[in-house]
């Protein structure tokens, strides 16, 4: 599912551009890396990263945190190989 399909059509003129999606993906992967440095398990790192990316999406679009987090989950992001 594309991020533009996961958030309300009224946000950002009905579209979330590729730049916004890349920002969300970057926030997710950065949070994964930071959690790995702290020795957090991959599962908990993923949870933290989804929350961080959701908070970014919420801030960028104005949608509620829970909706933004659901939109991030719909992106099906996963840690990059070698992140442990």
C-alpha cells in the first residue's frame, strides 16, 4: 500500500509526494540504527522506528498520531540487512 493510499485524501492536496515518503523511510531507518547502537532487540527497534516515523508523518501532515502510525505500518518497512 502506498503512503498516499494510507492517509486521508484531504491531506497534502490528496497526495503525499515521493520526498515525504523518503523522509518517513529515512526516519524509520535512522531510528533502527540508533536503537541498534543502544543494544535494543530488532523487534523493539522496529517498534520504536514505526513510532518515530509515525510522529514525523503526523507532524508533516497534521493527521492524528494513531492514523499516522497506521500509515507507516502499511508501508511495511523493515530493518535493512545487517542491522543488528
